[in-house]
């Protein structure tokens, strides 16, 4: 069974940076696409970024493009989300997700989820 554990969230000021980590276990990491989603209070879960199971293809929501960078380290079975120039509207619980091979921007297409990590950006 795939397990995902996020870390790295916290309280920061606008303009600061954070790096989220997602530790993967229970299966072959390199067979899985990895994704990041977020959910703010009173809002639906939304796509942030995803990385294909192989190759360099990475996808971003327009709201984070140019500020966030997603990458993965297959040797460490870990996916990362580097978040720069954070804004108050980035405040949310951030979730890591995994699914076999192919990226999908719909949260209901992802099979495995972490517990979430809170990111709060003050103005």
C-alpha cells in the first residue's frame, strides 16, 4: 500500500519561501506520477502541480506558475514543492498525491493522498 507523508509547512510572511516534501513508500516510486493539491478554508481542493512518472514534464496551475517549482528525487523516493514569493492567497492545506504513471489535474483521479501540511502566509 502506497503511503505519503508531507512535511515542511509553516507560517511565513508574504514574499518568503517554503519547501514542502512528500516521502513515498510502499511501492515503486518511479512508476508513479506525483502531484500537489491545496485546499483553503471553504474552498474545493485545487490542483497546484504535478510531475510525470518519468521525464521532465511538470505541470503547474496558472496561479503558481513562475513561483512554484516541483521536482522529484527518485533515489530518495521523495517529491518536493519549492514555493517562492509566497502570497496570502497561497494559504491552504497542501496535499501530496500519487497515481500510476500519468498526470491528471483532477483530484478525483489520484489514488493515494498524504495527510496534508498547513501553509499560512501572512501579509
